[in-house]
């Protein structure tokens, strides 16, 4: 293995089949293609208008999954819609302008999604970074980080699970976390404010919800994906100097990891996918 090479680490578990799990036609673990059982199903992707969210949206549509793209910026939604129409993906794209820090807007979005047939896949991708220090920041910044990176994830997960249970369908929830959910590289670390704190909380939330779902024996899996530095606008604007020293991923790499986990057999629970930098 080359020094500085980025690799993925997976934490998986095998579970007993639960009532409601649909069997796919393909055998094997993560064969790189999505299982037939997801074709025509509906996914929600938050922060879908750029970066990782955009790549995930493209990947899902390409695999025949319909996507409801939630994004706060109308311009990004228009651009995404135009790109997807140009590509001619087999999946259908629905766009909703939604500020996920406002629960009334989330409620309206999920009410509309229910009229489309409900949700089968929930991708909590939206997130923000603050390039400042906790000791030099303010409450407004703290609240914004917590509202988007933690509370919105909890609210969207709550509503998605309710819709999945209402229809008694197989579901899959993905929380896009961060390698900073697991450890903090103290040397040469940029100023991230509460970002690592929120991502630790998101990881704990992922594990908590997995336990709750297991207790009620629902056919819903939940996977946390924790990438390292990803080459997106949010990263470039915040930690440009740091990125020059550390190899970065592309948004498509995270989309590929998600498709891999989604394509595993129902009995396989891909709990955590972590991107690490080898020494």
C-alpha cells in the first residue's frame, strides 16, 4: 500500500431476515451493481444540489431509482434538473426547495413525498463547515452547525422511518458523516469549530437509530459513511491550504460507496464505511 493512499474500512454485520425484506435477484455481497429490488423505488437526498449530494443523486438515478432532491438554493436545483434531463437517467428526478433547518418546510416536503408514494431510501447528506475556532466563535454559528449537521438529520430520519413503517417496506437510511466522527488529527488540523462535535453526534445518532430499529424488528437498515477530505466547494472554501497537503476524494467516490452498501443482500448490515489515510 502506498503512503498517503486513501482506503475504505467497513464495519458490517449479518442479521436474520426480517418480515418485509424483499429478496433481490442477484447473489453475493456488494457486486458493484444495485440489486433489482430497488428499481423504481424512491430516495430522498438532502443537499442534493452540489458536491456529494449531486453525485449521489446522479448515481441513484443512473441505477433506476427515483430521487427527491432537497436543496435550499433554487439555482442549484435548476442546474441539477437540467443536467439530469441531459443525461437521460432511467430514474425520475423531483426537486423541492427546502430549508432543512425549518421543520415546517421539512413537513411540507415529506407530505408531498408521501403523495409520490413514500420513501424507501433516505440520504442525510446536507452539512456545513465553519472555518473558525470554538473559543473565538458565537452562539449563532454554534446553532447553525448543530441545526444542519445534527437536528435536521434527526428530523429527516424520524419522518422517513415513519413513512417506511407506514407502508411496511424495506428501507435504507444513509448518514453522510465524516472521518472526524471517529478521530481528530491534531497535527496541522484546520479550524473546524463545532464541525467535529456535530459529526460525532451524527455517528452516535446513526448507531442509536440502528438499535431502535432492531428492537422493533423493522426491515430498515442504516449506514453511516464517513469520508475524509472530499473535493467539493464547501471543502475548497474552508480548508484550501490543508487540502494541498492531504489526498482528497471525489464526490463520486462517496456515491460509489453508497451504491455498494445499498446493493448488499438484505441480511447484510453495512453499519459504517470509514475512509482513512494510510501511513
